[in-house]
């Protein structure tokens, strides 16, 4: 047999080893991956910030300058020019069912809607920061009372509560502003409470207590200034919600009454002509959507940038 005729292999020679491919070390290190993730997040935050700023300014700047722009009066009627299409006879947004310039009504109505929204978020932010800071710092019965109020507030249907209060006290600008502010303060209070719970355990608070500062002074002079920036981001995001709430109330007839031309009332007046004059509803709705998207993107971008700086600082 062939296998028997072969000479035995020498005992001193090593057995042939299988060839293994050489493994090259990757030049991408863990540090490079971290840098790439941070760069991607930084670019995403910058994109949100710039896009939100542009969208917000496209609405806020014309609304703020509505009195200076060469536009007809918001309530000037001309029945011979009813429901003109956009870009017709100098009317950029067209005219409504009474011949009024739609762009002028949208800009002047935006002054009312934005004023109510800004005032509402300022009041709700003040209430929420004060209540949340007191609950988080003092704890005990203060925290129990604020927490029960938060739970009771958030368990109620928001829009139904707003309609009930407006029906009881009347649809004035002051009442609507206060109602929206009261409806929004729990969001700010919850965040502020959680931030203060973290801040009160830090060494600088203990040092202030050792130095003999009063509790109110520690809270007002040291803790709140450290958390107000993060709380203000929530207040900014609530601006979009406040504008939507005011528009919803105006659409349902519970907003500021005439002669105020709010965004919700403009859409409500034009809904009967939506099949023949689409611009009466579509263009004011696009303005509201542009503002809401812009404010949300701006708030998200600022929040991402704040978190990134806090992470890099730690």
C-alpha cells in the first residue's frame, strides 16, 4: 500500500502550521467615536437652533412691525373686492369674505395672539419656578401641598377647564391670559422641583448654611440662579402651546371678542369658504404652524446645547 511505503516523518521537524491572516489594529479609537458622536450632536443642535430661529423670526418680525408696513387696515372692508386670491391686486394673502386684506388681519391678529402667549408663559413661568423651588428645597408639607396641586391640575381636561373658566369670567384678554398661565404652571413647577432637589445637596449649599445664611436667601440668591436657565427653556417651549391654546379658544368663540382679530377667529370666520377660498384657512394655519415649529426647534436646540455644555463641564 502507498501509505505503508512512505517513510516516517522525522521526529525533530515541527508539524506544518496553518497560515493565519494578520489582524491589523483599527485606527478608529474609542475617543474618535466619542468625538464623532459629539460632533453629530453639535451639528444637530446647531441645525435645530438656526432653523427654529429663522422660522420664528419669519413670523415674529412681520407681526411686530405690522403697524409700520404699508398694509390696509385690518378692519377696512371693501365688498367689491371680496375673496380675492393671493397675489391679486397687491394683496399678498388675498382678501376675506368682507374684502379685508388677509395679510393685514393675520399680522394684526398675531399681535393679540402673541401678546397673550408671551404674557401667559411669563406668568406661568414665575408661578412654576417659585412653587417648584419652594417644594424642592423645603420639602415636607410645602412639597406635599405643591405636589397635590400639581396632580389635581394635571388630572383635569385642559381645554374643558379653559372653556369653563372663560364662560364664568368672560372672554377678555386678561382672563384668557391668566387662564392659560394657570393651566401651564405645572410643567415649569415639576422641572424646577427636580432641579432644586439636585442643587440643594451640593457642597455650596451646605457651605452657605454653615456661614449662617437664611433659607430664603440661599434659595433666592444661590439655587434659583443656577437652575433658571434650564427652567426658562421649558417656558420657551410653552410659548407654542400657549399660542395654540389661545387659537383654539378663539376658534371656538371663547377668545378675545371683536374687534380683536386673533388667528383662531380668522380661521373660524373663513371655514365656511374653505372649498372655494382655500387661502382664508390655509394661510393663517400655515403661519401658526410655522411659529409653533420654529419655537419648538429653537427650544430643542437650546436644550441640546445646554446639555452638551453641562456634560463637557462635568
